[in-house]
């Protein structure tokens, strides 16, 4: 029997948001193939977004948004939609982090998202 695996759905991480036209924006993803729910940082020099990286020093070390749907920027910049401000509540179990961040780094990212009005539950 074939085993089916269901992937992540666009917005599947979202528990609640006040107004979608307020909390979401079209953004530019600079690099990578990212899944829905990926925690994003904003590159200071370009204003583009990439996967949150606590070890970086380019701006992506601070979590600022959550990617709405899949984005493929493997060949260059790609447009995408992200939850960039609250009020919004997201499911912590549906968030995607690049690499293998520590529990402390994940907690810091949750705190940074809260500063943007995105509450992680």
C-alpha cells in the first residue's frame, strides 16, 4: 500500500488574524526554496526577505514575518506573501525554521515575532 504524505498548506500555520489586508503583504524572497510557515528575517541592505538565521548578521537574525505559501527563489528573487504584522496568532507546531535552531533561538524568534504583533501559541 502506498503511504501518502500531506505537505504544508498555504496559511496552514495561521490560527487567527484580524484583517488579512492588514496583516499580510507581498514581499520579495531573496534566496532559497521555502515552505509555508517559514519564519523569515529581513535583509537590512536590500529590504528583501530570507529564512530566519540566528547566526546571521545581515538582518535575518531577527524574525520579522511568516511566509504564507511556498516560495521558490532558487533562481533569483521571487514574489511571495507573508504575515508581517499582527494582530495575528500562529501555531508554533506549524512554523518552519531553517537549519536546526536551539530551543533558546526558537524562543527568541517567537519573542521577535510578538514584537511585530504575531503571537505564537
